[in-house]
C-alpha cells in the first residue's frame, strides 16, 4: 500500500532512522505509525542481540554531585567507537541515566535498566532505541551512587575513567574539601586500589596471591636450601607489601609519596568512608 509522506516523516522524527527504512516499516503494518514504531523497536532488540558480541570499550562516564555535595553518581555508558561516544543522542541518554540513578538509588544493573528516564522510557528501552538508530553495540557499564557528608569526584580528561569518594569531616561546599577529594579521586584512577582497607580486601584475592608467591619461591633454585620457616617469612614479607599496595588507605599518595592516602586525608581533616573506580572498558 502507498504510505503517506507525513507518516514517514513522523516515524523518522520518532526514530531517527532513514526515510526508506521508515517507509518499509509502515508498509508492513498498513501505515500505522505506532505499530511501525513497535516493530522497529523489536528489530532494534534483534540488532542489539546481534551486536552484543562486538567489543564495546569506548564510551563516556556520566558524573554528577548534588547541589548540597552529599549525593554523587557515576555511570558508564559503553559503545564501540569514539564518534558514537561524542554523539549528542548518546550523551543526552547518558545524562538522563545519571539523573535517574541520582533520583532513585537503584541497587543493581537490572534496577538501573528499569528506571524511568526524563523521556518517559525505561533505561533499557532508551538504550535499545539508540542501538536501533546508530547500529552499534551500546550497553550500560558500571555505576555507583554515594550519599555522605561530602562526595567528591575525579573524571579523567578522556571521560573514560573516573573515581568517586565518600568523605566524612567536611562539606563539599568547602573548596579545600572539594580539592582534597578530587586529588584522592585522581590517585584512585591512577593506582586502582582493590579495597579501602586490608580488612575489606577480598580474602580470595589474598590467598590466590599467596599461592602464586609460594609456588614461585619454591621453584626458585636460590631457595632450594632454605629452611621452610625462612621461606615462610619471605612469603609473609612479600604478602605484607602486596596487601599494603592494594589498600587505598595504605598506598603512598601519588602527589606526595612520603605520606599515605590516609595521612593525606587526615591532614585535610577528612576520613574516607568508601570509594569507587569506574571505566568504560571494565564492568
């Protein structure tokens, strides 16, 4: 059947897809715009499935800190190529996701996907529509929402990696607190600690590292004649350095390696309660 040009134009404005694709979709459903839109969205889901296996290590980090400096959000939205990451629609969707996470405080990625955006869509549908339009693998990456006395962030210049810290002992409205928090965030982006303290370090990570170090020591000919108790002390010394290197509070501060991150925070009158590191190339 012949399709009215006005309906093709309406569907194109609604989807951003090429005119001929909109025309074909309308022809398949007897010219019903909403039904054609639904079918195109279903096709978008199929495209999303086909594209899902393609590497998506590009993208952007969306970041916000509430006006009172007590609520902060980081969200990674991933794509395949840098031009798509710069796309206005991509960045608009990311901004809306950040707003929704700040508003509703979702607990996991599935909950994020179910959030309602300013557009009225869910996050999941918003991503699907963008995939349908751009035809590139686009997916939600990591996210975090902190609420504390003060929340500070550092977003790297490439907008592909960022850190956020929850602080106690000051207000984010204080420039000194904001700057100290930003510097701690910068340290996190460059040092990528695994935990805040040794108490919170995953015991499985520690035991795996101990296993590797013990095997390496036992296979080293230089240790062939060393008593077991001496070898054990060597391993313990190595493990102490490993644990210290993975805990944010114990790491030498990148801006001044004569003090630890905990000491730097204390000098600013602050206590670090929690932190996160998020990048577009990691979950």
